[in-house]
C-alpha cells in the first residue's frame, strides 16, 4: 500500500539533509537488522492499535445496521476522503515537512492558515458534489437527499481534511501520540454514538453519517496536544497570512502533485466503488476492502521501515532491500494463501450475510498485495535515490492504469469486476516497476566517493 510516505521523508529532508555524509563508523549487520525491525515493530504496534478499534466499530455496525445503510454511509465517507485528497492542496504534507523547522512563533498561524485554506477548498468541493449528487448513482444519492444529511456530509468532509491535516502536523512535530489519540478517539466516539443511536431506535444511514461527522469534529479537541505556542501580537492578521501563502504556496502544490500521483489510488478505488456499486453490494465490498487493507498493511510497513532506515545510503539500501523484499513478499503471499482459504471465516466477524456475499471480493482484493510489495519498494528506492520526479511520473501513470482497470471492471461486472480489474492492472504495473527493484536487490548501486 503506497500511502503515508511523507511522514518519514521529513527525517531526511529536514533533520539529516538530502544526502548526509556517511559516518566514519558503520554499524554492523546485526545492528542494521535490529534498527530496521525495531522501526518495523513500532509502526506495526502503532498501526495495529488503530486498526483493532476500527475493526470493532465496523463489526458492531454491520451487525446492528442493514447492509444497505452501511453501504450508503461507506459511500459518503469514501467520497469525503476523496474530496480531502483533492482539496488538501498539499497542505498536510507541507506542514509535515516544514512545520517543525519553522520558528516556534509562526507555527500556530502557519497551521491555522493551512487548515483554513484546505477546509475551504474541501467545503467548495463538497457543495459541488452535493449539487450533482442525483447524477452519482444509487450509493451517493443519499448525500443530497435532505438538508440534514447534506449538512452532515459537508461537515464530515471538512472535518476529514481538518483531521488529516492535524495528523500530518502531529507527525511533523514528532508528536505521533497526538495522532494516535485523535484516531483512537474518533473510532471510540463513533462506536459510542452508534450504540446510543441503536438504543433510541435509530438504525439508518443518516444516523451512521451523524456518528462519523460528529466523532471527527469532537476528535479535533486533541488540537492542544500539538502544543503550538501563541504567536506575537498581530502575527495572525490577514497580511501576514497572505505572506505565508506566497512563501509556501508553490511548494505546497508540488507536494500535492507528488502525493496525488503516488497515494491517490485507494481514494479512487473507493469512489469508483461508490459510483458503480449499489449500496448493499457496496457494504460487502467495503468490509472486504477493510480486511484486505488491514492485513496488507504489514508488508507495507516493512517497506516503510526500509525507507526510514536507508537515509540516502545506497549500499545500505541494497542490503536492506535484500532483507525486506523477500520477507515482504513471503508475508504477502502467506496472507494471500490464508485469505483464499479463510475469507468466509474472516468476514463472519461482520455477520453471515457479509461472509456469503463478500468472500469473492476479498479473495480477489488480496491478489493486489504482491504487486504492492513491488510498488512500495519501488517508491522507497526512488526516494532514497533522490529520483522523486521520475517516481511521481511512473506512479501517475500507474494510478491512472489501476483506476481505469477498476472502473472498467466495475462497469461491466460490478464489484467482482472492479476487484479483478484492479488486481490485473496493479499486477501489470508491478511488472513494469520490477526491473528497478531487482537491480537494487541484485547488486549495490555504485556510490561515488566523497570529494576530497
């Protein structure tokens, strides 16, 4: 899964420089392996805590609400994440990469300016989506069905980008605990609100939208955990904020283009499903997609650990790829094998209806995994080599191919076709990226000696 690379790229660009000089004493193989898997263990523990709470929420929801209502709510939230990806304008990644290096006196006004701009962009996109919602198919008609539901969709969309911006700023400021608390609070609040709704006899899609939107808004109460000091008097006036936009606007848009080219495919797949699949079938697809994403995050985090530890050292890159690529592929193939056999059992946590109707989708979705092991390693390698522009171009083509494959499959064969089309397209993309990964795996990239 290619997502979230920015959180670790900052460690090179801000803390250590793009090509740090190699230290005199190199750690031995045992120390390299220990550092690599310590990072991997931390990421798994952190991601696992959030994933478990999220799975509990979905398991409770699917048992207490009809599949059609779950599908409608899933379509709305998937669309909100898509609008957030488009309307972010690179601001979350900009804050992640630059906020900690800014003078403390301007951090708060920079953060608030960025959040305001991103929220305004998503607000405009959400209102535009509402205007055309009658044309967006069965699963998205609900967002404009009545004023209350429309207001919840808009509120949830804006809160989504605010939460994403908060999370990236927290990582950039080395306050990952704030991100973890906010994410956990969101899931727990959604679960609590759903239980209250069921207790008062409200089991509808708008009720699920209410739980989603309110939980996101309330979770932003974690904002003080960023510990942003107040700026000087007058530092937050309009002229000063306009100056920040002029200074960082172009850089933010560059982040945006890069992030869309690398990370947007999951948002596209979610929206394509919402546009093409009826609500009940969308619920089955969404739970299968959730399980696939949760399981495949393990090999993804291994590739992310690879990037965290290589720090521009090409020889170390070669050694770590030889460790992470076989292990990541073995983990992925093991997950695929287990999913092919145990998919009905895994989906039973959402209820027998989901096991009966989501098994094929899950079995097809996990076939995307091996391709993403290659894709994640390709991105890590190109980042380490300082060839992000080339990587962004390749990922943009690949993302377009994957989205086209999913859309064509969904148009002709529904959810099954969408899953199959995505799996085939991502596999073709991986075959094109594979030679780059294999070259680094087989031999060290020559490293030029330091001048002098």
